[in-house]
C-alpha cells in the first residue's frame, strides 16, 4: 500500500525546476533525443531540410510545421516500432522565412505553408536499449496537406451550406487546417480537431453575417494573404468554403491509400480534439471541447455499436460510428451559493468547486432539437445552437479525455483573461470561479452511475492552477508546499498506472517561465501531488504528450516564438544549435538504464 510521501508507481522522479532555458530540461537520470524536426524527409530521395532553400514540392514530402497532437500506434509488443501520427497546427511565416514580407508573401511561400499544414504519418523505430525513436521510410509514411482530398460524411454531408464552385456535391474537401489536439480511437484510427479555422478566410467584413461573426470570421485581408493565390480563402468569391472547416476528422494510418473523413455529426466549432469512450453496450461516446473563451463542451453518442477486432472490415464499420448519433452540449450547475463564488478562486464553504450537470440534445440525424434551426444548421452552426439551449460558457475547453479505467472525464480549461473583465462578458461561475483567469483549471466529470451513455453528471475542479503560494489555487487538496507551479493546462494524457499527465500552453503567463509536462496522481493519499517532469525551450508550447511504458514523447510547438522575435531576430537555436533557426520537433525522453530500458518513473 502507498504511504504519504512515497511516490506512486509511474511518478518516481524528482521534479525539474521551472526555468527559461533554451533547451528541453528532463529529470535527473533521464535521457532525451529528437525524434523528428520540421522539414525532415519522410520519403526516400527527398532532400534534407535547408532553411534557405525551401519549396512547396519538398515540404509536401517533409515533416510539417508546428507539430501539436501526436500518437503512436505500436507495431510490436515491445513498442520498438510504431506508426507515429502528428498534427501540424499552423504556420508562423515570419519564423519560417528570412526577410519575410507579411504585406506581400510570394506564391511559393504561401504554397509552402499549405504543404506545412495538415498531418504527418511515419514509421518510428528504436533499439531495445534506448528510447530514442527515429523516423523510418515505410509503406505507412504519408503527408496530409491542404491539397489532400477528404470525404465529408454524416448528416450535413451534401448540404447546400457546404457546396462550392469546386465541389457542387458538398461532399469533398481539399485539406484540413489548424489541427490542434486529437485522439486514438479504440479501433486504431486517429481523430483530429480543426481548431482556429476562422483566421484563414478573407473578406467577411461587410457581409453582416452572424454565422461568420459567431465563429470569429471577421475583417478584410487575412494575415497570411492566401486569398490572393486561391479564391477559396476569399468569402466574397466562395462564401461556403469556410463551412467546410471546423470539423473532427478521422484518418486510418494503417491504410496509406485511405481517404480521410470529416464527420459532420460531431458539429462544427473550434474543435480542440475528440476522444472516445465505449459504453457497456458497445455504443461509442465522443467528447469534444470548443477552445475559445466562453465556449462549450460537447458529447456525441452513436447509434451503432463498435465491432471488436483489428480487421479491415471491423475498422471500416467502426469508421461509420461517428456519422450517426445524437449531439449534446453541457450545462453545469454549481452546488454552492452564487454569493460564495467571489471571483478570486477562494473555495466556497463546502470546500469544493463542484456540482451537477446535464447533457442537452442539439440534433440527431436529420432531427433538430433546437427551436428555429434545422438539423443541418445545428451541425454547421453548432455554436449558435448551443447558445439557444443555454449551455454553460467555459474557460477555453482544451483537451478532454476519459480515464482508461474509471471512465471519469478530464478536461483542461486553459485560461480566460476576459472572464468578469471584458464588458458584457460573463463573470465567475462555480466551474469557472476566477475572473481574469490567467492560469486555468482542470475539470473532473463523472457520468451518472459511471455510465458513458448517461445524460446527467457530477463534476468538480481537480486543479485550480497557478503558483502554489497563491492562496486561491487548489491542487486536489494536496499539501501545496510540495507541488510545482502550473499555468494554462492544454493537453491531458494517462499513464498505465492511471496517473494524469498535463502539458501546458501558458504563452508566458507563468511569469515568463517555460511551458512543461506534469504528472499527478488522481487517487490515494498522493492525489494532487503535481510534479513538473520536463520543460521545453523558450517560446515553445508543450503538446501531444504520449506517456509510454518506457518512453515519453512530447511535441515542442513554436520554439523561440516570443514577441519581437522572427527568423531575422531569433531568440532560440533549438534544436540544431549554432546559428540555426528554431524548428518545431518531437522529443523522446527515457530513463537511463544499463541494460534494457527501465520503466518511466
Ligand atoms: Fe490549439 Fe486549443 O490549442
Ligand atoms: Ca461547491
Ligand atoms: Ca491545444
Ligand atoms: Ca492551446
């Protein structure tokens, strides 16, 4: 049995100190290595990356920019080989090109950016004695870019709202964009969320369309000016192209010839991710957050049941499950008097931010539950539907995952500096208890009787993040003198012992300290004992954590991106050192061992 002060299994490491170093810092006794960097070739015959000689044709066959989500599908029981899949969320042109002229990007620069978005699929391999995964050329290797065809499926496929001059069927879209987090399905495919798609579409101004403004599609020219090189980014010429982004996509990495899918039944918003839990009767439930201030948490319940097994036929069936079901949105209720939620983060008199909640139906197939909206409209303009049914406005719902053993749902609520500050915006509520919320919180949600299909739930805040010496932070009730500071939780993951791991995207909010990856027990006397496992280089975000038995990998997104920096004024030379420009990369960390590799923690 565990006793207080003794680390639970999987978390036996000495926490690293917060810092501002231009390197990845790991605990004593651990080693690290770069798995893959922006521009590394994924196919034979593709040249090595050359910062000063980039082309779109090369980028189509190289690892993309700003890796966020990552997954490993093991190809052998020892996890010596696997298929790695990563998202490439967005491009940062001033950091990708020397002398970048934002007012007049070249056509080649724009086409490089189209090719640097999307996903990468590639085989990885390590030796028995090292955790250092390296990429390999294989039949699985693939790039998904803005030029890759997707099939639109589910109840809004073929809707007039999705038709364009290039695609009069409303069922075929080229590419995916701003893919943030994601998930691995129980049937071995990848789900990925199209997040901040609004920023890519020009000329919304003057259209006076609440369906655009509700999604933050505003203004005239875009920052990247893509609309100059393809009319699909210009709303004045292609008003519906914008409706073809903001979905959950599904990709089968086992079949490099498969066409990826956009699942309209999960609704359209700034999807951070989607993750699946299988109900006792085989139906599947998908949870997804809309990552923006004051947005909502959603749940989808399928009508069909999952087929077990790893056959291609089973996978083909399971890839239809997210096309047919019911979409819900969450409404939270606190159990403490509103007068006790004072906006500081001070715990109410019952000692907890907690309460109950319900899942409100929005649409099922062709049936809408929202007055004044058709089902198609609910799927394409889901935010407006959720507004109408009185869903609860949350502090930026980021990653959301179910505990593999208990089914409890964990959601990172990253931060919300507008709560109770911006005129007209909502103030503190029990699930979002701080005004000017810089550091965020981690939500625990338990479905009624633990049933994935339940339509009511209990909830509580597990962490109220920040510096532990701030009296209005909360670490699961643990002794705060023993925990690491944390701000802006973004991704959540679990290890095989059921501990929670959290990666952060604080963008300097933790007094300018670097982002990192943390481990924390959820049960027993050590519940809430949060420890910092690693930090990433200055300006970078820690994302895509994969907590393996012997190897932990994280993505380091946008290293060196701090205000005032650029490719002409770099503040980071990670990971290539010397005078090199920073490159978003995947990093592997493992425990040093004399013989076979030791277990993490
Ligand atoms: Fe792309 Fe929600 O972080
Ligand atoms: Ca309470
Ligand atoms: Ca994220
Ligand atoms: Ca984020």
